[in-house]
C-alpha cells in the first residue's frame, strides 16, 4: 500500500519560521496545528488538549486579554481561529488596530454562523439558493406547531444561536416535529428565536474555502456524517466522521454550486458592512432542483478539517498570509492524490449532555505510521497518562488510492485504539453513491 505510506509527506517548510497562536482545543485544531507546523510555523495552541503539542490549557480561547498577553510575551503577530465561539465573541474586533493580525471574520461577519435567522435573511437578500423557511420566537411555539402540521411534519427545526452542531432537528412526521419543538423548549430557557425550514432531500456535501470577502480558494469537496448511528440514524452529533474528495461532486456539480451559492455569497460579502477574511463553510444539499445551501459556518468544519488538511498539498500558512495581505488572487490550491477518511472515536453516551470520562486511552503507539490520530477530547493526568475528557475523543485519518481502500485501512487500524465504552460509526464513507437528476 505504497500510496498510503507516502500520503502524509510534509510540505516543504517556509524559509521564515514564525510563531502563531491557534485558538481552540479539539481535533480540528490538532489538524490545523499539524498542518501549520509542516508549513514552517511554530504553533502555540490555546488551550489545546492532552494530545496537541505546545498546548496551553490555562488560557481560554475567549480570554482575549490573556491571549494578547501571551502573544506579546512570545512575539506572536498572527492568530488563527479554530472554533466559532471566539469569532462570535469578537476576537477580530478586539485585536483590530494592533500589530497582531487575526485570521477570521469580525463579530458582524461571524453572525453568518452565530444566527441562523440572520444567515437565512442574508441568503434571501443576495439570491443564494436555499430552502423556504419561517421565523418564530419562543412565545410562538403554538404557531410553529401549526405550521409544522401544515407541512405534514416534513420540516427542519433550527435553533437560532450557536449549538455546537447539535441545534438542528430533522423531522419526518408531525409527531417528530412536535417532539423537536418540545425538546427545543426544554433545551433553551428564556427568550430565543428559531426557524422552521422545508425539509429538502438529496445528498449533503461540505464545500470549504479561504476567502478575503472578494474571492475564494476552495478546498476539496468533503462529506460529513452527522448522525450518531450507522445508516444515518439516531440524533445529530458534532460529526462522527468525514471523507474527501467526494466522487459524485464532479465539475458539473461544482459549477452549479458556484453559480447558485458561492458567487451570490461573495457578492453579498462585498455588499455587507463587515470584514470577512477567513474560512467559509458551505453546507449544501444536492436536491433534484439543484444545489441548496443549508448553512454557513465561518470556520473549518469538524471533522471535515481532519481530512481536508492532510489532503491539502499547498501551504495553509501561505493561503492565510495571502488572504490577510490582499494577495489571495495570486494563490493556487493544490490537492494530494488519493482519498482521505476520518473516523471519530467517541465516548459511550455521547452526544448526551453528561457521560463518564477519564478513561485511559491505549493503542495509539500501535497505529500504522501512515495513520494520523488527531486528539479531540483528551487530557493528561498528573502522572502523564492520556485519558478521555469529552465526547469526540479522537479522529483517526487514513488514506488510499480510492475510497474503498482508505475506508478499509482506517477501520483496520482503529481496532488498535481502546478506551472504556469506545464508540465509532462503522459506515463512514460507505453511503451508496447517489444518482443526481433534476433541474441541473
């Protein structure tokens, strides 16, 4: 399997090493740190976790004064943001006008993700292809129930704010819609807003790019697996695995996505009164009527990042710097050949609100050298032992000449890693390939 052995060769380092602060502490941030280090940077991860080198667990990703103090002490002039929370809290605005640059949108731009209601309004204003929707407040649950019944329960309920990928309820009956609205009320006390959307059908894909608000450079198309159980059953999670590239996302599909979703989005970014220099994620459904945008994220997806960054031959650091310097148009994105598959190893009981953690993790030293193990929720005990510390504990990434080979490789290696009640989906990258038809 020579292709697997050579897949993760490092990019040539930049001549000028530089210190970077990377905000976040999950598997996405581990993948970002891994890639940026190979691009020539010295990466400090705040707060990081038990498996990410140069982690600083005493500094929160939203403690901006402490982050500034750290940057000044370590000569850091570039901050790269992993998760959405620091962006929504205004990390870009906090450092505006200083010598420290931040890669990501300002607080106003981050509303594309932090408010589903505002995001849907943006899509409508700028002609982005998307589903029909209806906006409600927490005191209008009765009206929402009536609308869901009118639509025979074929709806998607979306909480307006940030919910770590778990604020969406996909319903197939009136009973399911009723339960989703009941759960929404139980989960969020006080005043809140939410959307009902028409339920679309078709395969989902993730398109993620780097943008300066005027132009965009796209990474490989990828596909996430949100549901907890094999066969896309069970509750939504933060993501149980991903792969890239997506075989059925060919040039014709990408051209339609560009015309119907990406181009009008860029026109909208140029029209709105905010600064957007960062990652932009398009969650897309390929319906019989063409591609429809489900949501924006203003950062790399997780677990998509864990397969996209190993697949990226170009320097991520150079893309980031070119975006901040206004030179993105001079860049070219190069992808490695082959297919990349990431499988999440989760704690038993995830995605419930509470489940036991603190279990020792073994077997990482037995993995094939070509397998990457990105740490999501791990910590070190006082004695230095690696233990579980949350829901999505690890993401194992393998590759192959094609999807079948990559899937077989990563699942074979996953058998080596053990901790109490470890859970993983057994069908990542194994959905039947769809036949796209309709008004394309």
